[in-house]
C-alpha cells in the first residue's frame, strides 16, 4: 500500500524542537548576573512582541521542524511581559506548529509583588509551570546580591503560586557572600515546606565585569571557601533526599510521583491526582474523577501511556515516575534541538541537513532593528562538526543522573561506543568508581557527579 507507506515514512521523519523566548529586560540588575539582561526606563511591549512573532515566523519558514515540544519564557524577567502578550505569543506558536497534548510552558519570575500580581492571568494565558528566582530566604544575603524581594515576600508569593499552578519550581544559589550551612539549610527547609515540586540549585559563579566581582575584588564581600562550598552541596543532597526530591541532573531535583502497580491497577500514593488529570482530561472524564479522592485507581495501560508521554519514560517496570522534571531543560542536557528567540538567544538546530549553533545579537535595540528589517538578527552561525557534537553530547549527557543512552550515542555517531572513547581513561574512571556502564548506559556515580568538571575534562 504505497499511500500508507508514504504516511508512515512522513511520521518517521517528523522533527520536534524546544522553543526558548528571551525577554531581556529587568527592573534591576542583580550583582552576580552576567546574563543578557538590561534595565530600560520604558519598553514598548507591543512593538517588542511583534518583533518576537516576526522572528518566530522567520525560523518556522527556515527550519525543518514540524512540532514544538516545550515553550520556555526566560530572561531577563519575562514576567514583566503583560499576560495578554504572553497569550498572543503562545497562541501564535500553536498556530504554526503541532504540539503534544501536554505542552510544558514555563515562565520565569521573581517572587516580588511587582512581578507576581498577574499569576492568575498568566495561567489563563497558557502558562502551566512557574519558576521562581528565589536564590535565598536570608534578607541580608538577598540585599548583598541586589535582589528585589525579601525572604518572607518570596514565601508568600510561592504559596500564592501553589494555589494557582500545579507545577512550581524555585531557583536557589549556594556559595553566596556570607552564607553559612545553617542559612542554606533554613532556606531549603522553608521552601520545601511550602509544597513546591522542583528545585534548581546552582553554585554561585563570579563572572568578571559583574558588580559582585568588583565587590569581592575590593574586599567588600567575602565568599565561602571551597571546602565549605563542598559541604553545602552535600547538605543539599541530604535535605532533598530526606524530603523525597529526586536528583535527575547535577543541579536539579524533582518531587517524585510515587505509584504502585498491582492487579493491573496503578495506585497513586500521594496527592498528585490533580496533576495527572491535568495531563490528560480524558482520564477525568472516563474515571468519574472526584477531587476529594486522594488515592485513585487507573487502568495500568492507560496510566502508563499518559504518564510516560509526560515524563518521557517508556520503562514499564518503573514503580515511580519523576513527573516534575523540567522537560525543556532536559532537552539541553540530552542534546535535543532547541530554538532561541530574542536578544542574545542561542539555538542548536538543523539547517539544510547539518547541525548548527546560532547566536542572536545581544543588544536589544540592535536585535529589534535587524528583526524588523530581515526577520532575524544572527551574529554567529557555527557548524557543529562531529567532534564538537560528540563533546557536547558527553559533557551534557553526563550531567544527567540517568547518564547517556549508549544505543542512541552509537546510532548518532555511527560507531560502537568503545571506539569513541579512550579505553584506558574510561577504565580508569570505572576503577576509581567515578563512572559505571550498565545496561547500555554510561553514567557518573555520586562521587563522579561531585567531581563532574574534573571527570569530564579527563574523559574528553
């Protein structure tokens, strides 16, 4: 049946992309920030949104992707965008690409009253995941790094967000000026107690040219030493594990959805029924769903079909599913194609059958002029050759607790994995218990993850 074969072939060739929208404006620049963020007295949002839509149109016409996998609004401070414009961008994207039943759409925001008074409107505009940039709950530390909120204000807005959204993430930093292990522990315990679903915890990196770099250079602020920073990370691991947050990447922890499979039924063991029914409204209809019921039975096949679609897992032997992992960021760590829109945004996409790394102009005014004139504003277009692609796959893949799928690696690079690595170095890392290879996966041990930079440098 040639016609049927043609349909099947087209489905096999369908390609998806992960979409990032960069809003470069902030109310205030944090002292440690070296990201592409800018403070402006005023911004004509209508003009800017039209430029964003124009760049989206340009790349839709020039890239081979059939559907969008996720949408992520980052910055800068994208929650400064009016909700009506967020809705306009989302609806425009959906009109151009196909998308999954559950399309993860994240909005970054600061937990400040100036930026969270529209949470309900953001939900109504299509946002279904909020990421709060908390960093710390200690007011002295927050003031020292130029944050615009207090610790209590952050907690208040997180609690408000949890009344509106079923997927809340927070960003926390460690190694901050004058931070103690007790202060870090207090921040994590108080945040987790609110009922959040995901935590991204990053070590402070002091970049040249930032206000923080100047303050440290002039001895206005002091940072914890390396030994203390290492103790911070161990304490983070301990606290997250105690509260049921599973580490799935070096700096990211997600609350688990715990299930039991018995007698062809799947029993939810916590209060995540709302979450599952949000993923697939058909379950709500077919199971006579009652919001007062905490433990709900679903047919095994139906449950696994839906939860696997959401979490990306296809292993039916799993008894738990980490369904609050950030699907968008997982795309970066697994070397999936991603498209960046906006000033300074980067992309990793296929053009004419070859893989390229793209970078937009960082200056907002330069970016918008170029987009208005020609649809895009590239300042760099680099062909990602075999060696660079391989290096990026290894560096990013080993950040994941699940590591690297060696079957996928071999398929991508058309070679057996043994021939892609230095065998002596690989064996040395295995002997040192920093790395394991099991069931066609290569991943770092806990000791290896704690020494990620050194291990990757040695291996590559």
